């Protein structure tokens, strides 16, 4: 039975159904170590009151969390977790009726209650808060309906009592105003200015992209946007990890923190251990041809102390040992942190948030997203696309966090369609492997294509006997024009901006790729040998028709002149 009041609000005399799993979930989220707990905490503390909870144990749990935050019975605990919560209620059990009763019945009962709180699967904090409020409103409507039904007495007194109930019902409906207040706050210039200043500027990479537009060449630097997700996408074996190594060093060399020191880059690999990545980044940092196989030679040398004993040329040896020293100096200073990571998505986000809180990270590179997992998704039996969807949502929330957000660079693979096509024209933002959700959360997507991985034979005409000729086919002509390279199989990396929410899509360029030393540079940059003042090594350093013909090449093995020398304090990236 329902009774309608004059404003259309309803009361009922039918007892409402109740599900206290939402109350349990909100307590769990507020005690969770993950970054989502911060959002839940802010929403719950602003909106929920202890009386909204039906279950007395969860009501006292919520009161205990508020007391910890406010320091009611001691020092404030800004980020409560399950351990500090346990200590608090054990020490202050007499202050909460439920916990006191538990301890009096059985000392173990309190520990079991806390144990059952931990590990509860969580959902969206705002949704959980909304459900708790709706259940509270349903209970209050029932209580008011019973009161209204039981009113008796003189006519005047009855009307007064009825009006009191209607007033309480009207106040109950106003709870929605508190719940959604932030959505009705108008934007102001001051708020926008503060938000943009807090967000900061994009990070410089030094890579120049361009495209023809209305008969003109439009050029832009590729920058990493603040508090957003940037995806570096490539097919298997096309150099996404190598590009990320170069990107990490370029970000450090070109961007400063407010204190004047280089930005702090954290490189987390789900593929390789740190000791396997160290030689590769040192190889890029050195940027010289040191052996037939630089990476293998460097790895072997590092296992023997990193002395450069395998290098005959004294200048190259000096540059190499300086690169080794500089790499580990950066590691010691926290400028570049390289770690193997096997954390699931929730733990990863908690780790990065903790790093940001400790001022240990300004940008994070994750290599690569398709190797990530989320344990809670597996527990629910979700399929891989749904699991990856949740992972992407977690990363987006992490990047956008008002207080702990930071640029997140994510390496990603293209799907099999691109792998099989052998054609860079198939690079598209919708072709990312396993899930379209990667594309949805990314603000910037840069596609890479290693031209050496292209099967050049398919782009040449065949003679009558089926042998490959030197004459390009129609596809070859189009591809050569598209790649902007001198030869289809030149050692270049073609890059194209597949998505940019705040810029121009389609910007592209061809970058020199020095495979043996792992360097990926603009075609207008000096080659590794030129940077060192050495003669160009034609065997591994390609000539590109876009490179200025009058570029000076020093032909001796002597160190470069003072005006051309670039030290490691100003890396030539």
C-alpha cells in the first residue's frame, strides 16, 4: 500500500528489501590500497552519514573510518587501510557498540569480521554510494508511512503530525541535491586556469611530424600530453620497445621539473627483466657502433664490470663507459627507473599512485598493455576483452587523477590484420590488438612501422619466370611515396599520428633507425658517428634523400671540436 503526498513523493507501509553487500563494499573500498579508494573516499565522506547504514556493524565501521580520517581518538590517518583499521577498532572497541559486543561475546569474532571485510570485490564508488542512499530512502519512506498510518488524535494535532512527516519526506528527497551537487557547479575562468596550471604542459620529445594540408606542409612536434594516456602501437618486431627506450631518454633530456632537474621517468616492462633492458638503453644512450652485435657485446661487458674492454677505438670506449656511468647515475638519482613488472592492473595503479605521492615519477611507460591482467576480472569469469576494458578504465582514472595523475605511455600491439598485411597503410587506431577499449581511453595514438620488416618483394614486378625485378609495381610506387624513403627496404621507421584529441590527426614522418645502436632519430639529426665526430659508418647508418646534402661529416677518429661536442648533461636526443 502506498500513500502519495501533495508533492508526489511516496511513502509505503510495505517493508523494503535490503542488501547490505553495498555497505560492505563501500567499507572495503575505503580501506583498499588501490587508487580508486581515493575517489570513493572523497564521494563517501562528502555524502554519506552513518545513519544511512542499515547493518549496525558496517555503520560502526563507517564511523570508525571517519574517526580515523578526522583523528577523533588520536593522530589523523589520511589513508586508512585494513591494518590501521584493525588496530583502530581493537584499541577503541569500547567506543563502538557493535565492536564492543563482538569482543565481549568472543575475542576472535572481531578479527573474523575484519577478515571478511578484506578481499570484497569492489565496483564503482559513486554507484555504491547511490545504492546505499536509495536503500536508506526506501527505509525512511517505510518508517514515515507507518508513522502516517498510526496517527490518531484531534484533527488539528493530526494535521500537524502529518505535515511534520511530509516535511521529513521532502527533506529526504533533497538528499539527491547533495549527491549530484558537483555536477551543477558552474565553470569559472578561475577554476579553468587553476586546473590547466595544475595539469601542466605537454612533454617534449623532439620528434617532428608533418603532413601536407591545403598545399602547405604542416609541422608539429610530437609531445606527450599531461595527465593523459599516450599509446605507442606497432606490429610484433617493429620496434615499439626500442622506440620507448628512445622516448624515455628524450623525455629526460628535454624536460625539466620545477626544481630544474630532469623529469623522472619510470619504465615498467611486462616482457623483460630490468637487467635485460639495461644494456639496450645503454646502447641507445651511447649511440655508436661498438661491435657486430652491440646489445650482446654490451650485456656481456656489463656482466664483467662495464669497462668497455671489447672496444678498440679509444674515443668510442670513452663514450661507452661514460654512457654506462650516466645510466646508473640516472638510476641512482631516480631520474630513470627501469623495472620488470608482473603486478595486476589494480596493484599497478596503486604502485604508480604511490610513486607519484613519493615524488618518484613524472611520467610512466608501460610495455606493454596486452600483457596486463586483472585478478578481480578473472574471479568474475570475465573474458579477455572485458578484462582489458577494465584495465584501460583503471589506467584512464589513474592518468586523470586530480592529485596523483601523470602522463601514462602505453606500448600496444596491432592486431593480426596489420601483422599479416605487411603494409603500413593498415595501421589504424581501430586495429589495436585484443580490444577497441585501448583506442577509446587513449588521447594520443602513434603508429610505428619498421620499413625493414616490410617484405619488399611484394612491391616489385616479377619477370616471366617469376623472379623479382628492380622495377617497382603499382603498389610499390604508392608505398614508396607513402613512406617518404629512398628505398622500400631502407632502415627507417615510419610513424603516423593515428589519433590526437587535442591536435591534428594524420601527422607523420620517417625516422632514421640505427638498428645496431638502437637509435631512432629525426632524419635531420646527426648520425651517431657524426655526433661522435667520426666518419659515417655506411654499413649501419642509412643515407636519406631528405638529409641535407651539405651536412658536415668529420672524417677522423679524433673527438669532435669543442663547439660541436655535446656532453651527457645535454644529451643529443
